[in-house]
C-alpha cells in the first residue's frame, strides 16, 4: 500500500469511527438522512473516503441506502428488534453449552474493568460499548471465532436500536446497576455455572441492555 492509499484508508477509518460514534450514541436518530455535502464539510474529507465509510457502515447494519434518496441511519422495526434478540439468545445458549471447562477469563475481566471506569466517568457511549464487549467476551469463551463475530454484529444493531433511548435511560436508570448485573454474570462464568450464566444473560433484555 503506497502513501496515497494509506492516507485514503486512514480517512475512511476516521469517517467510520466518527459516524459510528454519532449513530451509536444517539446523536443521529434512526432514519435521519446522511447528506454527503454536510458530512464532507464536517469531517474534512472528500466524497471518495466518505462513500467507502458509508459502504462499510451499511455492511455493519448501521446505514442503509435508499434508491434516489441517498443514505440514512438504519431503522429497525419492532419485528427486526424481536428477531435480533431471538438470534442473540440462540447464539448465547450455544456458546454457553460449548464453552470448555476453566476458560481464560482475562478478556472478560478487562471488559468488566472498562465498564467500571466508564460508569465512574459517566460516558454513556463508552459504557454501552463496554457492555457489548463484555457480552462478546462471554461468547468468545466458546473458542468459536465466527460465532463471536456474528454475535457482536447482532449486538451492534441492538445498540443502534437502544441509542434512541439513551437519554431516557440515563435519566431513569443507575449505571452502577449494570455493573452489578455484569459482576453477577462474571461470577457465574467463573464458577462454571451454566444455568447461572443463562439466568444472568436473560436479565439483559431490551430495557436492560444499556443499563
């Protein structure tokens, strides 16, 4: 990769990161139009890297392209959300059933530590991301990398759905409750209590996901 290609790739990464944060933080609402002219000015990039970034975000299920109308933040119907949670539950159960005895919990401990720090600083987006990483680490314990990657993609789309409620959640829920809930889940994983893991995971429904 030459210097020009590297620079373009870096601009794509920049655009993906900024737009992804906007979408998952609730700064841009589901269905909101993403206007190229406005975004190129705000991000300080040309149309080529922006379009590549939009393509990558579409692959992640965060952006959708509407014929003759351009791009917008992806929307999810009630059926979409229900189906995503159903798929999430199936993947979690399979991961728990196939996790070997005494797995390495270093990644899970690290994710929980990030969650505690994000709670202390009050960074709601980082907290939501930390929750996603923690759950992905639980699934990753199964040793199935493809399963973990698919699972995380499901959680990203769920986080997109929850982003619209982040302000309300911040007003009605205590962030430390989420830490305690994940500490209970960690304890179940640490002791190898499969039923306890599934019970703890069942607490993380649509309302609980970001809290």
